[in-house]
């Protein structure tokens, strides 16, 4: 069979036909025959303000009429300059230096390049490896794949073909804390940085950890003199209840400020692809020199695309104008999903901000789960042993209740595989 479109994350030979969508509105997907589904995924976490927001659409339209794109090498433009200033002001500490790219995976690759280059400029040329955590997911490009869990992630089958990094469990108890420190101590001469998805590990299993764990990771990076790199491509822009997940430490005497911060997904409110890598001053200054060869030699063709920058600036306007009720969203998620906690086939129900997760003991047939959700007017894309929702932040209580109720019914009505 000829397949013109090679679809993501599916076995083309046996996968059912994808659901055709002809339009979007608010928090809803609209089918070709006018059917509507509440998008509980916010298009893979990105459509934070819902779809077709008039303020974002107007900003992109105005920019399209002036200048849809221009190379960023040797040229600049107001939307990029303004966006960089605003992101630097929003980010914690002195994360003041913004490097633009065109996808989250590339933002991670840039972070890796920054970290290695930082140590090379300081004479530590052996520091070319990274430490990441079990169940980590950092993207699908080659370098980002190497940071993903080498045994449990979708990239495990490529682990022998990519750079080998160091992986340990998150330091959450005595044994894992000791292993984490021992790995850093033994390999400090070759580790450039530690990558972490703060508070929520995404596609590696939607697992949560607490602020204490994040602080423990930061403290270990300081102790062993390696860079802390926060991948907030999924968790950024209020997804966990704060603008950034690391902001959950802001009230501590010593808040966590990563050396490098990666952002994407919701950056442009789901309008188009763009990502950024922010660096603290000491990282930026490693490349700031009279020697041209000391520059960070990286530059995606569509970096700082004016349309994407305009969408991102409009999205930041909306965050300034709207006080999203993240506490209310979390309360609805907990209230509606909590009955499943007593179900024999449910390991745990986890909720944080606008993230709700059901983890199964024995995974059901996820295609049957998805079919049941669609039948109930909800679009979600479960994977592995998890059924989860990351809805638009503007979702109404009624819509969110519909999403949660559909999740509960799908979980209860679908038998585990092999049952």
C-alpha cells in the first residue's frame, strides 16, 4: 500500500485511519462533518490559550502583511528583540540571553552545544557527556534522543547507535541520592551538565517529582561543578501552576535557577513551531570574546521567524491580561479523577496544575480507550500505561469535567490487554 503521509508515533501497517479535522475553535477540534471534540491535549501541550485566539491571530496577520520571514544572521527585527527582552524578564535569575530555534528538540541540542562549549572555553575539553534521569524524554533528534531513558523510552532501540550518556534514577531516596552523587563524582571530568524535566517528566511516563528533589539536583550540580539544564519545553508557561516549573522554588531562601533553560510548545500558543534556549550570564560570557572562533556556531534557517515571534509576543500579552485559574483546574482534575484511585488496575492518579494523569497497572488497549473517548466527544492520545490530559488553560469547568468524566468511563470500561 502506498502511504503518502508517514505519520508520527504509529505503526502505519495496522494503525486505524487518523481523525480528519477541518477547523478549530476555542478548546475544540471540528471534524469535516461538523462534529466537535474537546481537545484535552491542547495539541501536545501547545495551545495554551485555546485555538484561533483573535489577539494571536491578529498579531500574526499584521506581521504576515509586513514581513513573514527574514534570516536572523546579520539581521534583526523588532518582534524578536521584544520577545527576547520579555522572556529574559520572565525567566528566573539572570537567564538573560535568549537563543532562538525552531523546535523543542533543537532547543535541547543547542543547550548541549552551549554546555560543551562553555567548558571548552574554560579548558575542560573532556566535558562532553551529560547526565539525565530514568524515564526522561528530551526530544527526537539524535542528541536529544541520547538524553532519553536508554531502556524505557521509545528510543531505546537506537541506544547502541547514539552517544552514550549517564542515566540514574531521580534522587528521591537514600539509595538513588547516593547513586546520583556517586555518578557525578566519578564522572565529573566528563559531564558537562545534568538535564532535568522539572517536576513533571513528560513523554517518558508522565511522572512527577517534588520541589525537594529538584533542589537536591541543583545542589549536587553546584557541589560537583556541572551545569544544571532545565528542559521546560512541556512544563513552561503555567502548565504546572507557575509560569515555569522551577518557579515553584521561588519562595525558598535559595530558589532554583538553572544555568540553561529550554522552552517551546506553548511559546507561540500553538500557532507555529518555535523554541528558545536561555542561558545565564556565566554561560553566555564563555562565548563572548574578541576571537570570532569562540562564537556559538549555530543558526537554524527559521530561527526567530517574525511570524512565530509575533505569535509568542501575543501569547505573552494574554498571560499578562488573563489570570488563569490553575488552582481551580487542578481541583477539578483531582475531584473528577480521584475515584479511579481505588480501582484495582490503577497504580496512581496524579494531578499538578493543568496536568492530570491516570497510570494503569496493566495497560488497557489504548486504541479502545481512545475510541471510547472520541465517542464521548473528547480527544486525548494515551500512551504506554498512561491516560493523561493537558488541556488548554482557558478550558471551562464544564468542558474539563467532560474530559475527566470521559477519562474515568474509558478507564473503567476498557479491559487490560490479555484480560
